[in-house]
């Protein structure tokens, strides 16, 4: 893949992640847990971890988070989003590199979903200056596991299709 093609794919993935974030906000799903979301943009993150380098995936995450916050969010939503996105990325990338043969993409996604919630709780703890917010963690683990499973299954199928493209062979 040439540098230009690579840059185009990265830009397309950033755009797709932004669109998925916008679509997610339009879906009227109530998890009954404040802050819980489907995490559709994480499909792009997980897929790019398996297709691109650390640096490229990191760029996709940063660009997606900043641009989505400009379009639909606030500074506080940016702080929660970036903390969850970065922690889950580092954890997922580490798992993918260290145990690629032992942990499937679905397992990586499950851990990423929970890590995302932990990252957001850490920021919330710093903002409200109270560690008791971690009592909320079991509920977020449930939602993170469910959404992580859905994202992992979707990314697994998407990756199967993308690897058939001549650009990723």
C-alpha cells in the first residue's frame, strides 16, 4: 500500500467513525445506566488495530475523538471520550500484540469495552474528587461486556471482508 493509499484509508476510517458516532446518538437505546453507549465507532478502532500500525491507529482515535467532540460534544464529553478511547486502545493493542494466537478479536474487544469504561471512571473520579464512583463499575462492566461483544463480532466479520481486498493482502 502506498503512502497516499494509506492516508486515504486512515481518513476514510476517521470519517466512518465520526458517522457511526453520529448514528449512535440518533438511536434511541436507553441502557438505564448513565453514560452507557453502544460504542459503534469502536468497530473502526478495533478493525484498525488489526490492519494498521500503532501510530496510524492512534491517529485515527485522536482525530475521531477530537472531531466528534467538535461536532456533537463539549469539553467534558471530550475528556470522557478521550480517556476511555486511549485506555481501551492501549489495552487492546497490547493484548493483540502479546497474545494474538490466544485471544480472539472478540476477546480483545470485550477487554477493550470494559477498559473504556474504566478510563471514563478514572476521569469522573478526578473531576468529582471521590473514589466512590467506582461502585458504579459493576454496572459499566455489564454494559462494556455486552457492547464489547457486539463490536468484536462486527469487527471480526468486517476484518474478514477487508482482508480479501488487495490492499490488505
